C-alpha cells in the first residue's frame, strides 16, 4: 500500500465532488449556511470511510484510529498537543449538549482528543 492509498483525502475526486455537491444541495434545501455544513464534514468522514471499508470487506470492528480522530478534530496527525486541545475546545463549544449540541457528537469529539493525546490506545 502506497502513502497515497493511506491518505483518505487522496481517494477519488469523483467522490469528493459528490460530497461537495450534496453539501451544496443540503445547504440550499435547509437554508443553512454552506460554511456550517462544510464544518460538519470532518465529523462525517470517519463514518463514510467505515461504510467504504464495509463494502470492501474490511475490518470495521475496533476502536477509533488516530487518523479518524484527526479527521474528527480537523487537524493533522502530526499536530501538537496544544493544537489538539485548541481544536477540541473549538468543536466542543459548538457541539456541547448544554449548548444544544448532540451528546453523541460531544462523546466522539472527546474520544478523538483522548486517542490523539494518548489517554486511550
């Protein structure tokens, strides 16, 4: 497997265009700002990759990987601990259940932080 095969962002331009098109249509139909919908894409990428792995017959059982955690937080795998903390704080403020956010998303954001900081292996 080459380095390009491991990077989820280098997969297929047609899929990327489809996701972007779906985001545009969704923003028009729901009258939600396009930037808000694009902000949610890093949270959706692990689930899209998991669905793709299921179709390919890959292993979908297991814990969150570092790559999934980085995608959820919208940072690179080589981000510093300060960058991880800042990305976590930014996302959790928007998605905290006390602020009208989802408990599930808040849990995933916390799990992503824990995986990247080494609290969960």
